C-alpha cells in the first residue's frame, strides 16, 4: 500500500558526510541571484564613485572632502572584504572560506565599523569649527590636520580589532560555549561580557561627541539664519556678503553630514545594544534576528553615497561625468562642478 503522505525534504548540509556540519538554507536559483546582487553590490559602486569624485576633481580637494573620501573607502572595504562573504553566510547559512578567514572577516568587520564612526566623529568636529568660526577655519583645520585624523581613525581601528581577535581575548571565559556551538561550516565569533562593554564604550564615546557637537551646530546655524534673515528684512535686500555665503555653505554641509550621522546611529545602535543584551543573557538572540541586525548595520555603508547624491548637486554632476566617460578627457579634473 502506497502512503499518500509526502516525504519530508532531505536536509542539506554545508559539508556532506561531515559530523556537526551546519544545515544549508534552501533558496531557488532566482532568489539567490537577487539576494547576492542586493547584498553585495550597492556598497561597492556608490562609495567607489565618492572616492573617484573627490580624488579626481581638484575643486573637491579640501580637508573635509578628504575625510569623506576616507570614510567612503572604509565603506567600500566593507563592500569588498566583508559583505560578499557575509552574503554567502546569510543566503546559504554556510561558511565556505575556512576558519582562518572567519577571524580575518571579523577583524575587517570591526575595523571598518570603527573606522567609519571615528571618521564621522572627526567630520563632526570639522563642521563644528567651520560653522562657529568660518573665517579662521581654513587655518585651524588644514589638509595635514585632516590627514592626522584619517591616520588615527584607520590605525586605531585596525590595531584594536586585530589585537582583540588575533589574541583570542574576545572568547576568554567562553570556551565551553564556543565548543558546544561550533559547527563545521559556521562562522560566529563569540564576545565575552568584558569586551562587549569595551566595544560599546568605543562606540558610545564618539557617538556622544557627535550628538553634542551637532546639537551645538544646529543651534548656532539657526541663530545665523535668523541674523541673516533679520538683516535682509532691515535692508530690504538679500544679504550676500562673503561671510554670509560661507555660513550658508557650511550650514548645508553640516546638515548633510548630520543626516549621515543619524543614518549611522539608526544602522549600528540596534546591533550594539543587542550585543550587550546577548552577552549578559546567555546569547539568546535567534540567528535570523542577528542576521537582520547585521545587515541593517552593513547597509549603512551603502547609505552615505545616496545621502551625498540627494543633498549635493556637485556629486550628481561628478557621477554623470564619471559614468559617461567624460572623466577620461584631458583637463577633466579642473571642471567646475559648482556651476549651473
């Protein structure tokens, strides 16, 4: 007698015939193509356009823009060294790249995250100086000062993350848990309570600095706008002095970067809060929740180019020149991006 009950689908493993292998997720080929494309591509090309724009066009060579280009480089590196491999892990539920690269992957992940936040912190400081004293700003925040900020952001982030994961300090005290949860084809890095708190402090301090600076920036910007409006009403004509034009430009730049900071906080704060809760409550976060939080954080790397494109006509013009190939013409680096 033949049973009408259908047999359950065979469970697929990441590594067949291997004990303690992770279970492979099942997606249709079309779904896999969509997921891989959406997950891995956006952060790469957008940030590449930001870097090319700022480095190629001489008109964009400024201390602030060099910081923005370096921030785009950190986001670009997330798209190259982190997101493609995380995409495979998320889509397939498998890690095919070996235990050694699993550690490197985690090092890159943490390095570029902290590099981003410290770049944003220095950009906030740059905007604060620019908007509080725009005439003295070019003397105080020079290209060399910008270079030192960039060097600190990269060196601190890389040294911290590689020291933490290279020495295994992150998993001290969690040996039994790591042994119990470790599966062939998996890549989940455990973080003990002490280092989770250190990570959060290293995230929270620059975040607090940014919030305080931007509150001050927007209060000052509002005062400046009221003064300009009042002067315009008294004189019956629009104020167009050099100082007023500079102030308006700096306010717009501060507003744009304020949106970038807000996007960063929305993206990364849930992940950091969950990491603390997870460490102190016995790692209770379901895998799918963890993956969602991770990808929300990763997609911050794709947001900044969209923010720049939305707020800056010069960036849209630069993209058009790059995409159409006009950037390859002689003297294209001297094109006026701020005209019409």
